[in-house]
């Protein structure tokens, strides 16, 4: 018989269990419902931002800029790692806790960080502090979990190991401007990129810069990279090899020793620039690493103008180094020949005034080679008057003066070659014969650059070929393949016959090696140097003497000093121009040119070869009377 009581008990038990289960389910759904309400209503906006942050992002990868090297592979411009502390605004939560901590770690003011963030896009990294040291980097990395939204970006930074040694050639970089971005001249560039602003860095920007890459990453809600999904690697820039020989470059810098001026050395039979130093110089790293307002003010207010490349930017009266051109004009126009003699009594009367020779007691009777060697002013006054200023200007232009050389470093000065038309155009005044006298000896409105004069010396030394200067030998890919090479190019031939050129060469040889030459005894004959001194007046003789006697700031009234040279006499290999601003006598420059040529010759001689130099007089062991007796 079926037990009714037992059945009822079982049914009641099941009903209770089902009720309890339903209650538990109801409670669970209630809790879930409340949680959903909390998340949707109270935390909805924050969670929406977090879900967006845990998304795909695109990151730019900076290319490695190409190196710049000398002809032997010595690095002149390289790259080093730069560590930047950046912040992604929408990941930096809570900001009121993160910013004070970040400010203390970076030793910055919190308001400064707020200002940097400003209205920047919330998803893009904002640079907070650039190029931090490794100590600061280590501290920030150690506390990354307390700094959501703070990221460290590593990028290559330009570095110039030689600091100022090649600053005027290599140039410098600076951040691209808005106008430059809009110009269309810099494709594949973005705000914050650094581009070449001067020198080789600017002229070869398209080769050196490389191309940006990028990568697609998945980042979590704290901005941390979860995985890299795809990468387009950046393309590194090409390497640029210069014609410079750093051994000569450093020697030239050492010889100038901070004195305002320039030294240019060129390979006579190619036009390759072996050394080009402008003094004083500056550190190009300042433009990349950043400089203070005080440092910038010191640079731009320095009376010796360290930012100016005096080898190509400055125009200076060439003084007596110009006399070879006057001689060339006189010889080629038939006004003088190898036998023509003029007497120099120490001055020439023209009109109602006297034009003096630098040697006030005169040189006596001279022909052209002796006049060049002894730098007689009166001789060239007379030749200038016979030839006329327009013919002198014609030959000067034929020798490459009054025009840029084609070096290609930007802002090159063409100098000034004055003639009648020039004066009418510039001053709207007629030319006076007295001005021709000044022009004939390299004074007056004549302006040249040390590079122009070095190329002229090379052309005289090599037999008359005026080359286009070469600063860059070649451009190579990172793999070492030659992209572009630069070959010697003859711009023109000097406007002079070989016979007349030989007379000029003989005069330059006599200036250094003759018994009465203006650079006698300074350069040993064993180096076979031919040269020409030059002393360019800054003010007239009377005014100069007055200023030098009465003023304490005398240096700016001193004459400029020049010396141009080539060697050896036969089979010329190197030409040098030395210019010292307010250097006084041209003899002050001759020992510098001698030492550059000796350094070059020593480098060409095999090990163990006999030293070409012999003890020689220098301005230090010549007495003052002897110096004053020279130009």
C-alpha cells in the first residue's frame, strides 16, 4: 500500500528546495542588475574611455640620419640615442595624482607640464621633457606603474663629435618650422622633426634624412603595448663623405688658435677642399641639444661673429694678393712685358695728392716679377692707370672673382669687382681715376673671399685651370653602394698665356724664396712654396696711425693680413689661402700656410721619408725692423 504521508513530506521538501533556489537566483540576478546599473550609469563614461584605449594604435618610427665623414672615414656627424619623457593625456588617470609625481621626478613645475599638455590631442604623446639623462630615465622606469599614460620614446639624436672643428662646413640641425612644413619642400616630415638648417646638413638633407617608418600596436587601458601587430621599418639616411682631410682641418684650427680669420686648403689639380676653417667657431650640438637665451645672445653678439663662415661669407679687400691680376691685365693687354721697368721712389703723385708705396723709401727700378716678389705698390699703380679699371675688372672676373665659386654650401658671397658700370649702378656716380690706383693694389671696393683666393692660387699653380670647388666626394647608401659621386670640373681657364703666367709664377716664387721677397726666410726652399703676401688696410694710413696712437681699442683698426700659396713649384698639388682679420702684416699668415703645406707633404711622403722642412725664420725670431720692412 502506497504511503500517502511520505509522499506529502517529499513534495514539501522539494517545494522548499525549489523556493530556496529561486530566491538565490533572484538575489544573483539582483546583484548583477545592480552591478550593471553601477557600471552603466555611474562608471559608463570612464569604462567607455578605457575600452577605447585598449585599441589599435599607430606609432611613428624615426629613421636614423646618415653620417657625415671626412675623406678617410672619420665621423664628423653621427647619432646617439635620445630618451624623451612623453605623456598621453587620455591615459593619464587620475591626472591630479600623476602630474605632481611626474613633476617631482623630472624636477619640473606642475603648471609647466599642464601648459605643455594644453589642448593637445588626447591620444597623441605629448613631449614633457626631452633628452633626459639615464639617472632620470631609471627613476621614471622604476615607477611606471604609478604613472599610467607616461611613456618613454627613444629616438636618434644628431651628435657632432668634433664640436666646432667642422661646424661651418657640416652645419647644424634645428626643428622644422610650420612654414617649412607647409612649403612642400620637406615631404614625409612631421612637427617635431629636425632638419638641416645650414651647411652639408641642409644641402644634402634629402640624402641624409631617410624615411619614417611606423608600427601598428595593440595597447591596453594604461597605454602599455600588448603586442605589435605590424611594422614598416624606417629607411636610414645615406652617408655623405666629404673631401676634407681631418688631419689638415685640425691643424688649421690649431694654427688659427681662435683668432678671427680663415684658412682654406685645396687640391690644386682637382679643386677638392682639403681644409676649410673659419675662426672663431661654435658648437653645433647646441642647436640640437638646446641652448639657453644667454648662450644664444653670446653667439649673435660676439664681435668676431662665430656663426659666420669667413671662408665663403665674408668679403674682404684682398690687398696685394690682387696684384697678380693687375699684372695679368697689364701683360695680356700689352701695356707691360717681361722687360718693362718702372721706378719706385716710394710714392706716386696723382693729381694733387701722393699715393704712397708700403716701403716709404721706395724699391728703385723694377720689372714685373720683382714687383710681385717685393709687392711694389708704385709699379702696380702705374700698370693700373695704363690698363684702366674696366680691364682690371674683366681679368678679375676671368679669374673667378666677383662671382660665387659653386661650392654649394649656401649664402656664399660673390665678393665685389668694381668698375665704372658698378659704381654708376650702386652709387649713381662717375668713376674717378684715383680710385683705379686703389683697385690696382687690391684696395678700394675690391672684396674677395679666402676660398676664391685659394682657388686662384691653385689655378696659377696648376697652369691655368680654375676648378669648381668640391666639398662632397660621394654619397653612399647604408649598405655602401655609391649613390652619387662628384668629379673635378674646370670652370674656366685663366685669361692669360702660358708665357705671361710663368712670369707671375716666377714673381710668386721670388716672394717666398727671393732675397728681397716679402715672405723671404719664412718658408724653407725645400718645401718649394710659391706665394704672395697681402696687407689690406681697414682705414687710411693717416687715420690708422692716429687711431693706433690715441685709442685703447686698437685691434679693429689694424690691417687685415693675407697669404696665398701653392706647392710644389713644379707639379703643384696643394694651394692655401690664409686670412687673419686685423692680423697686421701679411707675413703673419705665411708661417700658417707653410705649416699646412708641410703637414700635407708629410702625409703624402711614405714612412721613413726625409722630412722636407728645415729650420726657418718665423715672425717670432725675426726682429721688428725686418717685419716692418716687409709689406
